[in-house]
């Protein structure tokens, strides 16, 4: 699989030294080559497949289910043509949330960039609100969903919509192994996700090479492949 060394400069851990206190402050990168990339609505890298028809299904032991489907549909966000990826989350057969996420692949570095989402949150079978919806227009910018070359210790923003969506990730391991109902996967990427909008909140995710997301909190992969 092709590697993309240019992305190293984008997401390497930024370290700021404070001389008086002799402490180290680790920051998250928001300079992600958004304005210099040539974007394509179709493609893949080691941990993210953005090709129409690809689908991941994850489930937990309490009736939770998440189905992620790369649609044969595109959407223009600003000047960029993105691919629509639907996430359908349910609990005991009842829909909780459906989001339409917009991604594109940077030709120069192989990174998959995130350009926003439309969100429908359900209550009693009806759409109740659209909390978390945003797009990379105006003051907002695209974030980095998955680097083309994932490096241990990298920290980067996945969403850049101040006040609305500011998710960020840190790569904490590239050598995880995990058994799932869909099989056992090795050499997995593990990320820690946080947001400054909800201090103290965090979640871990695991991604398998050539597959994508295999663990999201308590949800594990049960099925993957093209429909």
C-alpha cells in the first residue's frame, strides 16, 4: 500500500516548553494542508475506506447497533466535492441518530478529511433535533478524519467548527490486537478522542488495517465489506 510521508509534517505532536515551570504542553494541530490539497471524493488509506458500497456494522451487548455506509452520493461543501457516509445508530431496533458525514481524500498526502455532517437525532421515532451539525464553510474548516500515514503520538483536530464541533484525536498505539465477532485483528490503530467543548469527556476507538473502525467504546465490529 502506498505511503504518504508529507502527512508527517501535519500531525506530528507539537510540543511547547514553558521555561519558568519546565513543563511540556502538548497541543493539537489544526494546520492540516486544507487549502493546498487536491481532494477526491473516492479513495482509501490504511485505516479508512471511502469507496461507495463499503459498510461497517458494529454492535454492543446491550442492543446498540451502528451501521456505517459509504453512499454512492456526493455533496459539494464550499468548493470541494465530498463523499457522503451515512451513520445509522439504533438501540434495540429503534433509531437514535442518523448522520450524513462528508469526507474527501487529499491526493498529496492520502489523508481523509472531514467536511462536516447533517445530523438527525430521534426521539420516540421522530426527529427531535440536529445537535452537532456543521460544515466546513465560512469560519469553519475541514478537519482530519484519518492521516495518510498514522504516526504514534500524532494529535490533530477532526472537526474545526468553533463552538459547535471541535473533536480531536491522539494516536496512542499502532500495535493493538483485538478479537471481535467479525474476526481477530492485529496491528490496529488506537486513538483517544476528546473535545474542548466537553472537558473531561473522552473515548477510545480502534481501526484495523484494510478494514477501518472495529471498536467504538463498547461497540465491536460484527460485519464489514461491500454491499
